[in-house]
């Protein structure tokens, strides 16, 4: 069991962000939302730790409230 990492932890984060934006380029809103959903599920499966996933959900929900 581990804790959610909220500090920067991605090599070349700007490049990843550019790739993410490129993946959404030209998509309709519904297709973009579907891409995000698939990406979330793929990454959640990779993480595989239900406690970490719950921490991530809570962190994301908290950020929306600010």
C-alpha cells in the first residue's frame, strides 16, 4: 500500500502535456471526453492500488472546490 504522489514526478512534463493536447486536437467534445475516460481507466488499472485511487479521487474533488 502506498500514498498518492502529488509532487511533480513526470520526466519532461511539458512534453507529456503537449502530447496530451495533441491527442485531443480535432476531436469533438464527446470524443475528447471519451479519450479522457479511457486514459483515466488505463492509468487507474496501471496504478492498481484502490487506496491510492481513492486518494486521487479525493484530491481531484478537493481541487474542484477551491
